[in-house]
C-alpha cells in the first residue's frame, strides 16, 4: 500500500468533475486501499479520489471512534435525502480551515462496493455529512464554496500566500505522522 499526496486548495485539479468507474478491478481495489491508508494517516474521516488527483467516482470514509469501520463507495448516488443539519466541516485539501455548512441530515446512498456489487447505505449525522462532503469533491466542489464571498476571498489570499511560501510542489507531501502542534 502507499500514501498518496493530497492536492491543496486552490489547485485547479480539485475542480475537475470525476468520471464514473466502468470496471471494478484490481487497480480500483488498490486505489481504494491506498486512499484508506492516506485518509487514516492524514488523519481524516473521508477522502475522495479527486483529492489524490485521480478523477474517478470513488470515495472512502471511516467516521467510527475506533477507526475500524471503513467504507468504500464507488459511483455513489444519493437517492433520498431528509432533514437539515448545520455542522462544522474541515477538509484535508483546505488545511487549517473549519466552518459550518448546511447538509441533509439523513441520506440513502446507492453505490458499488470493491467487489463491484451494488450496495445501499442509510446514513445520518456525521456519516451523512461526510458522504455529502466527499461526493461534492467528485463534482469539483469544496466546502468553502458554501461560505460567504468575504470568507472565500480571505481564504484564497491565505492559500496563495502559503503556496508562494511552500514553492512549486504539485501537492502536499504525504505525512506518515500528524504534524506536531507547536
Ligand atoms: O474530504 C476531506 O478532506 C476529509 C475531511 C472530511 C470531513 C470532515 C468533517 C466534516 C465533513 C467531512 C476530513 O476528514 S477533515 C479532518 C477531520 O475532520 C478529522 C480528522 C481526524 C479525526 C476526526 C476528524
Ligand atoms: Zn474535503
């Protein structure tokens, strides 16, 4: 397995709309395993293929406390949505930024699993929020797009300043351990 570099805002590749997966083969299973390893290492509770510069409709998630309930959803589709939840979100592609976003509170999602079999998941609260956040990535959308114009301008300035400081690296380097808190 391998840790994959994660693209950071405002990288234009985060805006590419992902294509459906046509065949669930060993290449897709390897990508899912690498994405899970990258997500756990970051650490995060979700990751979309778009964030690792692969433009296929595949997301991985684990919102469990024990970090032992991984989900891999291929070609996910929301077929029902109910209620509203306003909760704080973060994003591995927008490090250091957290803000509140409105989402559906309960969703029903249809997808393929890593064997290529159809599955249906009923998700609520954090899992529902995380699935919606990751599915937005597949459409080239970021949670900051829901924020006010003023907040987005401030964020863009901060990100461009950071990119100038960090140099022309194409994506953030994978970290084997969380960055130390100074
Ligand atoms: O898509 C991503 O970049 C991952 C993102 C998912 C997400 C977080 C919060 C609400 C909706 C979607 C993250 O995982 S950010 C990191 C994070 O929230 C977290 C990390 C470790 C433990 C618990 C949470
Ligand atoms: Zn994200």
